[in-house]
C-alpha cells in the first residue's frame, strides 16, 4: 500500500486521489468502447441494407407469350375456349411472377429492359405456369 501511495504521489494529481494517468486511461477506454460501438452499428447497417435490397432479374415475357400462342393455335380451339385458356394463362402468369418476386425478394424486369447481364428466370416461370395450367383443368 505504501508503494502504491508513493507511485500516486509522484504522478500529478488532478483531484485528491485521481491522477492524470488514471484519467487518461479511463478516457481511452471510453473512446475505445465508443469506437467499437460505432463499428458494430456500421456492420449491422451494411448487413441490413444488403439483405433488404432486392436483386434485379429478367424474364422473357414476349417469348413466353409467343410460345403460348403457338401452342394454342396448334390446338384449333373455338373462340370461347381460346378466351378461357388465355384467361387461365394470364392468371397463371401473373400469379407465378408475383409469387416468385415475393419468395426471392427481387425486381422482375422484362428482358428487353435489361441492359446488363442479370439472372434470367424465364425457365422457372414457364415451368411454374405449366404446373398451374395443368392443375387448373
């Protein structure tokens, strides 16, 4: 105890029992804690933005519609049957796109609107439409 008092006596005292070295050490710990908190908040923010930002994908709407129309023309349906089939197709297409967009957190653009290379979901959507059309009969 006597040795500690001698060490404290040699350091300049700010107040009774508080030395400048002790004061600087506590400020250093406070700054270190504040810096750690700031880094943690920045990391959480970056991760949140990355996870919540939707990706962009493309879909060949024209090709899908053309393929459907070709298949419909080959069936030689009546006008009323064609209208019913077209309505089912439109419903299946809309539902498939809406579900895919919600499940994968994406923005779906038609292929001609996409300038850069983006993932193409056309095959997935066509497969889903085919399943919905088979189930609707």
